[in-house]
C-alpha cells in the first residue's frame, strides 16, 4: 500500500517515536506507547494497532511526512507496511529523559523483585525484602541496561551482589526427588549425591532407590542429562519446590 502524504500537520499525543537512519536520511513512525515492544515480542501482530497514524515521517514532531522518492531510494519500495516493519525491527525508540528515568526505575524494581524471589540469606535460608535487595544493588553499582527486559538481567545482578555487595546472598536451592532402579543406583548414587548441597531423604527398596535433594538450580540440567544418558528412561527427576527456603518447604511440581 503506497504511502499517503497529507498536507496538514498532525498533532500526536501519548506517542512513542521509532527512528531509523537509512540512505543518509532519517525516517520516523509514530506508535502507541508499549506497542513497539509488544510488536517486537510477537504479542501484537496487527501493524495498524501499533501505529498512531499510517504514515512514515522525516520528523514526527514537525509533522513532516517522508517523500515517496526518499522512501524509494532508501527502502527500494513505497509500500507502507514493508517500510514500517523494517523501521519497527531495526529502529531506535526515542525516549524522553523523564520517561527514560521512569522506565529504568521500573525495570530496576522488577529486577530486585525477581532477585528476592530467587535468592535467600545463606544463614537463615529466608528471602530478603525487596528494599534490602535494592540497597545492595546500589551498593554493588548495578546499572540497568536499557532495552533489555528485567528477567534477562537477573543472573548478572545476582553475580554482582555476590561479589561487590556486603549482603550475604545465594540462590535459593531447588528441592528435587530422584528415583531409579536399584541396579542403576548402584552405579550412579555417588554421582547423584555429589551434585547435591544436602540430602534430605534417601530410601532403598527391593526394586527402586529414591532420594530427595537440595541442589543449586544449575545442577538440575546436570542431573537430568545424567539420568537420560545412564538410565535410558528408567529414572525419574521431579521438582518439588523451585525455590526451597525456610518459609517454603512444600508445594510439589513435576519437572
């Protein structure tokens, strides 16, 4: 669909501007706030619900619409949807200082909340309040990375807290149950136990060996691969609690 070029300047509110420099010129589109990220995450698929107005601009704030010849030269087409999709994919979202600060504060709080859910005080095995985590993040010099979601920054934050802050902190352990035939257990028990931080229960029956362990989350994959390789379908690995803390000792879920 060809780009339309209205002569009247259009005033836009509650807008996020996405800008792409290409072919020596600047191209902008006016989008609804939050819709750009939803489009990039695949949540939103209707391009008309992303755009505030179906046009490509040289300058949104001035209402300066891109000329057809500039679009053809830069994008080798004047089809609106094709051009808009490229700008959405490759362009930079323009954010004001106040909005940027608000976004960073929000992401920082979300990171702190996720860290509090995943970590504990090693001496008590209890989680810290989010406010304590936030103070430790500031002490450790943690900086939020704009453009990356909170979840993707949690591991980096935990590592920094462990090395650069005074707060004693560790990942909450997973509680898992492992079961396998006794014949397999004779070969594998030592390797399973050495992966655990502590053994809560261990039983050997006539046909089956079973144990409940507290493990570092990073060991779950190691144990899973061990059972798949060595037991060939005869062993079971179940997650009983994803974050085993002093305040959370049950709630079962099968892995």
